[in-house]
């Protein structure tokens, strides 16, 4: 398993877009993403100048039905 780094919200959104997720809406500093055929909606924090914490990112990857290696390959 690859080691998961810390990334900004913008980088994370781009990686999920490569995996087929699309931005459905944004409210404040959080972007909601959806994918056809998936029940989950991902809520990605987009706080200026801050990286998303590893635990939060792991939860997002798990909710998306992906592995860490699949996510890293989309970066």
C-alpha cells in the first residue's frame, strides 16, 4: 500500500474528477461531488492555505469506493 500524503482540496477534487466524480454544488468552503451509480456524496473541504487531513482524505477515498493506490494513481 502506498503512503498517503496531504493535499489541498483543489488537488483532491481534480483526482476525484479523473475517477469519474463531478462537482454537484458548493456551499461555503465545501465542494460536494457525485458520481452516477454511487449512493455516496463526497464533501471536500476547500479551506484556503490548508491541506486536508489524512484521516479525512482516507474517509473520502473509502466513501468513494476506491483504494489509496487508485486515488494516488489519479493525482
